[in-house]
C-alpha cells in the first residue's frame, strides 16, 4: 500500500472541495423542512448582527410598506391583503419572502374581562366583595402568596394561580367553584357577572396621519429587486385611491444614504479638480487627473460584477475611496513629471522617472 507523502495536506484539500452553504441557503432549507412538518407554523430567523444594525439605524425590517388613510376600517381590511400579496410575490419563479406581517394588532395587555359582583348574592353565599375580587384575580393573573419561600437564605414570593382550564373561556371562569371560610361553596358566575371586553386596537401615526405598517424579510434577493417586486405587486393589488403608500425600512435608509453619498461624491470631484489645478499649472493636466479618477470607477463595477456583489452603501464608500486614491496618484505623478522636466529631462524620461517614484516608493 502506497501512502500519501503529506496526508494533512490531502485531507485539507478534500475539505476545501466542499464549499460551505450560505446563510440564506441554510435558512431556506430549515424553513422548508419546518413548513413540511408543520404547515400552520410561521417562523422567523433572527440574525444577530443584521438585526442589531437594523435596530441602530431605526429600521429593523428590510422592507416596510406604510399604508396611510384616515379610515381605520379601510386600513384593517387592506393591510392583511397587502401582507398576503407580499408572500405570493415570486422572483425568478421562486418565492423570495421569508416573512410578511402587518403591524395592525390588538392590545390584550389589559385585563380583557370585567367582573361585576352582586353584593347581596355574595353575602348570602358567605363571600365578601374583596374575597371575590381576590379570587377573580387569582383565576386570571394569580395572587402572591402571603408567606415567601426561603431558598439559600433568600426569600422568593410565589404567585398562586388557578389552573389553565379555569380561565380558558367565560363559561369556565363562571363555573369555577369557590369555597368560603365556613366551608360553603358557590360558583363565581352565581355571585358575579363576567363580561369579556374587546381588546384595544393600537393606533400608529406618522406626522399626525394614521397608518399601518406591513413588513417583510427577503431571502436570496437584493434589496432593490425586492422593492421592485413589492411595487409591482402593489400595482396589481389596486389599492383604493384613499390609501397612500410609502416605503420604509432598510430600503428607505439606503436611499437616504445613497443621496448623501452622491453629494459627497460630487463634492469630492470638485475638490479633486481644485487641488489638481493648484498643484498642476496646466489645465489639461487637472482635467486628465479628474478624468482618470472618474474612469477608475469602471474597475469598481467590474469587481462587483465578478464577485456578484450588490452595489450597497459599503460599495459606494469604497468607490469614493478609489477615486481619491487614483486622483492622489495622478497629482503626484504629474507633479513629479513637472519637476523632472524643469531640470532638463525629456518628456519620455520625465514620465518614466515620475512613474518609478510614485508607484515604486523607496
């Protein structure tokens, strides 16, 4: 048997032949398996760094569709339809949406049940109003025990609560059997009326205008393509004219950042021309430096195309840096060329010496 001269290198080479799957591919695979086993379950995957950056920028969701209208019923009707339409949008023959939710929700933090005690009936059954209030609270939220539990010399207060079956419905709460101090029994419904109150709808406003937000996450699709698909789906949905639509989330923050970076880029080009005009006395030299800096952006876009990287804020910042580096090298090159020409070098020799000094520094 012939052994490999370097088994470690051979093992490493075999491991390198299998590329690691991307995070989007892993999420899609896990979601498909969960959906296959539990079709009714809607899951969402938290990406720590991405969600942290979204929270810091005030845009935790990549895509937010804001619906504005003074008619609350109209928003309640169309917001779920917009959320469903996002989940049905297909790009390239495949659904690219991981989740789509609407911010229209009902607050149930407050007690959704109202208890009205009949003092006469309660007194005849041997209960006081305070006792029935405590019993109702123990059914819904639980009541703290009078004596704490001591563990490792530290007191812990226990909350005593009726079983889940006693608060599963109005009928279950009404049929809950209570025992008074003398041993008598009576149901809660026989001494008090229990009414279920409707939950309070959360009202969101932006610039004093009532709105509902529909949010969505993407998988395997860039933000620009996702927003374009959302806009196309919204036009197909044909919303009423009284509903105004705006797009927020990470997309809005990106558009704002792009606008600011475009201003920075234009200012950088103006400053490059001014600096080049001061350092290089020939106007054509300053124009050449500015032209070379602008043409250098083609290398940036070519690199993004080869690596299949989307043009985002980081790429834009890199583009501005490349323009600055190319302009700096151009200014140094022409400045050195002028110095060599002033001491008697020919045009060709001056360019060669200037290039050697700029691109191969000592």
